[in-house]
């Protein structure tokens, strides 16, 4: 399936599943090497990171904990500056080694806000593992230590990522063409 249509938009395969899995394994290996003797807490950001997290975390070969968090947005005036509340963080993160697992960092505002909120609880370290980074769009200073792909500023779906709640189930990554 080279092309898919979701609602009013058409998408074309841009990163096939095998290439995604290759990069996910690479990142998993890096994390294994860096945290060999620690017990990290992975915080998976729902919904978009659920497929990435399932593949990444099965590459991790040390004892670790996994939790799932999500944002609920308070209605704000400007979308990019919405204040987001974190749901599901029902664990003490003080002095813990945290790895945030995210689908995509675009402007970086979401990640920045998440890191600031987590930092208030004084974890030992916080690292970011993101499937994608749209580096040309980054508006804030973020140290993204682990990422699978840097991509241009095109809208993508598949492998957990959605367009209006559709498309998360597709194995490959698709880029909008129409
Ligand atoms: P940021 O706060 O970094 O601008 O936005 C990050 C969020 O925007 C991601 O977690 C994701 O939900 C959404 N996003 C940004 N770019 C894309 C994209 O190309 N495709 C999809 N499906 N979501 C995107
Ligand atoms: Mg997301």
C-alpha cells in the first residue's frame, strides 16, 4: 500500500517499516549502553508514541519501569501556547533516571513544558527519546539525546501518528502529498 487516503488528505509512504525498525534498534542499543547499571523509568507519551514505545522498549535489556502519560489541554487562546496538564504520572520520580518516549518533537513547546513540569519533582536526570525531530521547526532549546530520524517540515502519519485520529495503525510512515 503505497498511498492511503485519510478523510480529505492523501499520503504516500516515506519511511518503510524496516527502516523505522532499524533506527529504533539503533536507539535502543544506545540506551542500553548508556544506562547499563541503572533502572530507568520510561515515561511514554500517549497516544502517538504507543507503537514506537512497544518496539523501543522490547530492545531494552535492563530492568526498567514503564509508565504512560498523556496531556489534557486547558483551552487556551493560541494553540501552541495551550497550558497542558499531565495525566497518569502516578509515580514518585524524585531521584529517578527518566526517559521520556515521544513520537515527534516539532516546535518543542510540548516537550519543553513536560520537562519543566517533571523537573519540579527533582528527578536525577531526564532524557528525551523521540521517534522524529522536525529540527528546522524547533523554537526552544532542547537536548534531544535519542532520536530515530530528523525529518523536514511535512505532516506525517502512521506507526502511531495520526491525522484527526486516523492512520495510527499503519506500519510505515506516510507523508501528506495532497
Ligand atoms: P510541538 O509542541 O513540538 O510543536 O508539537 C508536538 C506534537 O505535535 C507531537 O507530539 C504531535 O502530536 C504533533 N505533531 C507535530 N508534527 C506532526 C506530524 O507531522 N504528524 C503528526 N501526526 N503529529 C504531529
Ligand atoms: Mg505526541
